[in-house]
C-alpha cells in the first residue's frame, strides 16, 4: 500500500448508459462531480443506445474540463485516470474508455479501469463530513435501472453475490410501471413523488415466488399492466382519478419485496451492517423503511447521499482511488465490456 502523505488526485469518468459524468477526488474526498443528463431519451420512453453514444461524444470534453476546473486543479495535477469499463451499453462505454486512454497516455499517468457495479457499492467509501463508512463484512443491496443484486463485501474488492434478479431490474419495474401509467421516462422518481400523496394499501399486487435471495419483477410488471387495462376498461379516467394511490401501491409492493430480501440476507449471513446503492436507492420509501428497521432490528444502515445514488463519476473516482492505493493499474489494451459481473 502507498501512504497518502502526498495529495492523490483521481479523475473519474462515467459513460456506461445515458449520463456523461466526470469527477475529481483528492485522497478520497470529492472536489467535483459533474453530471450531464441526456434529455434526448425522454421522448422515446427509454434510452436509445445510438443517441446515447453520440451525446457522450458531445459532452465528454466539456464535462471533464468542468470537473477539473471546479476541483481547482489543472490536468497536470492528476495522479491517475479511472473510467467505467462496464457493464453498460457498448457504444456509450467506448466513448469514456477511449477518452480516458487518450488522456492517460497524453499525461503519462496510470489508467485504472473500474467495474460500474463495484463502483455503485464502493461509493460508500467517499469521505465526507459525518459520512458513515461501513465496516467489513457488510451487505449491500444494489438497485438500479440495469441491475438488482445483494452482495457481501469481505473487503473492497472481495465481493460475493448472495442473490440477484432472474429477469428485470427493479429500476425497470419502476420505469415500465410508469410507462403503463403514461408517465415520462425515467418514471422511478415520478412514482416516488406521486406515491407520497397516495394510499399504499389502496391496491394489492402479487409478490413473486422465487428463491429467498432471488428477485423477479417481470411478473409484477405484467400484473400491473393487466390491473390497469382492466380498470381503464371499466372507467376510462381510472389512471387520472387514482394516480397517487396506484403509484403508492406499486411502490409499496416493490419496497416490501426489497425489504424481504434484505431480511433474508441478514438471516442467512448474520451480518447486520446493511448498505443500499444504485439509482433506486434514491427512493424515499426504501430509505424510510430501512431507517425504521435500523431502529427496530438493531441494524446499522448505510444510505448514500442522493448525488451518489444514480450514475455519477464520483463513485468511479473513489473506486479508482482504492485501486490506486493498491497500485492496481490497467494496461492501455484494457477494453470496454458490455457484460461484467460485480465480482470481475
Ligand atoms: O443507477 P442508475 O442511475 O442507472 C443504472 O445503472 O441503471 O439507476 C437509474 C434507475 C432508473 O430506473 C430510475 O427510474 C431509478 O433508478 N430511480 C428511482 C428513483 N430515482 C431514480 N426509482 C425509484 N425512486 C426514485 N426516487
Ligand atoms: Zn448504475
């Protein structure tokens, strides 16, 4: 391990899906974290890969420049460049990968490839005032638009998958339910907002019957589709009249499923340090329920700040920093991987 007497500045670059992001971290503390969202996808109701890679191409230079400028440093101060290698959309990953390689070569500094799924979890190691850093071993529920899994971390890079989804990710369950209701993409945050005004017990949906630590959301999505179609047939204004109750009931069902799985993981491992990560961990109900359970079950929970839940480069930079300390650098021949397990 290197000692951290000197300042180590890591630039992180994230371009796995539809957010172009760059961040600078100094000795584990975030100096800047710039995220450019791509509005272009909203009109299509989902991410269009070809448009995403084009938008990354347009955004990457200004986003990186802004991250370096906001950090109050120059690019010559950087110690290493970290970037998302995968998993993600290949056309999107290639933009960040090529850019990171060129910059590292140009500055003659180490290049560090980062697994996006590991980064979601390792975002918990960003040092901030009053931040609660989980001790090993801990359990993390990673819930995003592309992934849903429960992992156990024995150390930063010793990760075991305890369970994962056998079909859709939980973010997809939110987004597809929102689409059925005619809401814009991404629908997760909208369901969260409307749910706050509704009754979570107004309607009930069947929870999937899968293994204790497995997830499945495709049946729930179909159930919600049939439920809406049935009710709209009887009353064409059903969605408008009951939108808040429908959203609250959908959210309640999804959060119940997630809480059940966390409880099963605690039972199986005996570990009571529980973290959540990924875009869906921004959801207010899962946050509330976890905090409640912390009080009642003697758990310690770790809930990331909002800016580190959805895709962001600060999580790539902190993972890069942890790899830098181990001198775990990448060859220039490293390549983007659309599919990559959290353990790889
Ligand atoms: O981690 P993320 O930004 O991208 C992926 O790696 O997939 O996660 C995006 C997902 C989307 O499905 C979005 O609807 C969901 O996170 N999301 C939410 C909330 N905020 C974002 N879902 C429910 N409630 C929220 N507040
Ligand atoms: Zn993500």
